[in-house]
C-alpha cells in the first residue's frame, strides 16, 4: 500500500471522528455550554488559536479529534458543585439538554452516512452493491436481487481452489446450464467426477459487475455423501446468498439514503443478535470477536478498497465509509458505560425518575466501562493484526 493511500485512509478515519465531535461541539454551543477546546488530532499540540471562549487546535497525532466541554469531566461531588456555579458548564444544564449534547455526535455520524449514500445512489442508479448474507434477512425497503450461488468458503485442496475459483465468485453456469441454486449445481456436476467442466463465474468483489469469466475445473468424487441429494461429484465450495437492493419507486429514491440506512442497520442488528445467540449456545466468544473490528480492522477494510482500485473506487469508498459511519453511530448509541449511549442512559433515567444520579457512582461506572472497553479494544486489535 502506498504512502498516499495510507494518508487518505487516516484522513477518512479522522473525518469520521471529527464529524462525531463536531456534533457535540454544535449541540454544546446551541445549549449555552462553553466549549473550551476543539482539537484536530490528539496532543501534543502543534498549533492553537483562541476564538471567543474556544481554543481551536491542531495536534500531533492525526487520529480524529476531540472536544473539551466545560464541566463534562466532573467526577466528584466537589467538582460538580464547582461547575454548578457556572451557568455555561455542562453539569448546570438539564438532563434533557445533556441528552441532546451527548446524542449529537451519534446523529452527525448517521447524517454523514445518509449523505454519502445519497451521493452513491445518484451515481449508481439507486441500486446497492451486492451484500453477502451471513444470515437470512428480508429487507423492508426496495426490491431485492439475489444471487444464491456465491462462494463463501472452500475446502482445503478443493478442485475449485485448485483451478482458480475465488471466494466472492458467483457460479452462473456449468457447461452452459444456468445455476440458480445449490441443487442446480449438484445436478450439473452429477456423473462428471474426473471430467473437465466449464464453469462461468462472476466476481462480486469487482463492483463493476462486468468481470465474467469461464474456468475449466475437474470435479472430484464425493467419497462420503450423506444423501443421494448431495451428488457424486463436488468442486469443494460452500455457497451462500448475496443481495442487492434496488430502490425503484420515486418515493424510495427520494428517501433512499434513509431507507438504505434503515435496511443496513436492521440487518446488522439481526445478524449481531444471532451471533450473540450462537456464542451463548456454543459457550464460545469467538463468533462475537470475529464479527467486531477495531481501528486496525477499519483501516484494513478501507485499505482493501484502495487496493482493489478501479474506475468505481469513489463509489465503493462512499458506500464503505457510509456503512462504517453508520456502524460508528450504532455502536455509540448502545447503553454501554463510557460510551455516549451509556451516558445518555443515565440522563434518561434522571428524566424518567426525576432523581439525580450520584456523580461518584456514575463516574465509577464509566471508569469501569472504559477499562473493559480498553481491554476489549486491545484484544480486537491483536485479532486484527493476526497476533
């Protein structure tokens, strides 16, 4: 990967964080809360300029940014009492105002995703790229176009791998016969073990959807079929579904950015719920850890987009960054201590019960949550680095 590509990836990741922090910044200003500093990157500080009550800074570490809000970091009752005397501090505001400020970053990441999706659809005919379906799911909006013969995995020493079929390929035809589902492939391969067959494939990793090629493959004998339906010849692939959503109706196109966001979030929530269920059932946390990506994982995802390149790189990039921003918003709204969602949950409790949460208790909960998140982040990073 070139230095220029790495620089672009760092800029993209920084924008995702800065947009989030800018939401907190704007909401604080509109609710009369003093913003002490708005920083691009993380300290040590390289440059700063005071404008009004806010210091705007550029810092050495180019990984996003931060906003420093007066009174937000109060951790003890004495600190809270001190900031309560200041009408422009965070702690002096009502629980509802605090919820608005805390949720503004989440909203900005969601809106960034929506804007990127709108631009993507304008140039891609209001049709998504194909989405690999780990679990069955019915998207609420748009018309689905489904490939049911996508290669998701291959056996070691399989004929498919040996002759050049790749994960992400769609098996379209075998010896001129259209393959629409797994049973079609089994029928087309029946009796052809040891004989050359011509398999036509489409690579879904190529977003132009134009890379159709024919590969000569010699199937192997299925030495231990569990039933007659499994066939006597195999090429050693595991097939799954991939779905593209087409927003065709005028109202769907007008709302496409929001509808696509809903569709992606609904599938993500459903899939993550099933992954958690699988982990509980098997008493194994690996399904969860494998489905979560940290900063290094996100870096690798964006890096793979640049590596793929091609004339549609800007479209692929917009779609990918939009989905990442949407995921960032979703993860931050979860009621997890130390995250925005966890802080919002405490303020929601105060609104509902009209009882003030003890600042020491809340601070300790968030500190504990931060320790857990840091440990989890380290483990995820080690996984992403394959250590």
